[in-house]
């Protein structure tokens, strides 16, 4: 995402956790002086990071521990709140196919925004719960900010293993 944004002339500020591998992120981004990594541990720092942004692309969520799930939900709440406060034009949330309730979707049907999603209480795992909660946070703010939610099917990063269970 960062490489593409930079390629199209956008200014990018990458906001990452203190535990992130910043050197690897810089290397993967093909970074130049326009890519800045900021450790945002507080709401005040986050507000400062989004203060001149036109668009926030929220990509955060990496593992499924209870602590990570809660942190991802709170982080999304903080991002949306700061974006509204600082009058950011748009928030794009990278969600997931994991929000769909596959038991209620007929075989051979087409997935769409109208397809049923799982209830947060019956979500399959922490990742699904976090994505459902993040979508709800964004949808609650839809009258205050332009929100786009991408339900991405599969994300394979440079250090991820391909898995035959993906069905591809």
C-alpha cells in the first residue's frame, strides 16, 4: 500500500506499534524521505499524526491473542475519533472475509455488502471479533466522515507462508 501511494505522489505517514520491525517496513516500502514511521502509543500522538491527512488507510491487525484483539479494536476507535476531530476526509478500513457468516450464505451465491455477517458474540476467533468490531466503529461514524470498508479475502505478506488451505 505504501509503495503504491508513494508511486502516485501521495505523502505517507506510517503509524506503527513500538514492537514493529521498522527497518523491515522501511526496506519493503522502497522508502524515501516521504515515508515516516511514527510510534503512536497515545491518542495525542495519533491526533498529531492525522492532523493534515486527507485519508487514513487503517491496516492494523496481526495476531489473534485476546490482548491483540482488544488493542486492535481500541486502536480503530482512536483512529476514527482522531480522524473526525481533525477533519480527515476519509477513513479506509482493511477488514476481512472473516466477518461473513458462511453458514447463512447459500452455496454458489455472490458475496456482497448485503451478505450476512457473524454476530460478534459468535465470531470464530479474535481476528473475526476485531474485524466485526472495527467495522461497527467505522459504520457508527459514517455520518461524520466518509468511511470505506474493504473486506479483503487473503493477505499474504513478504514473510508469510502460502498455505494450501487457502483453496487457491
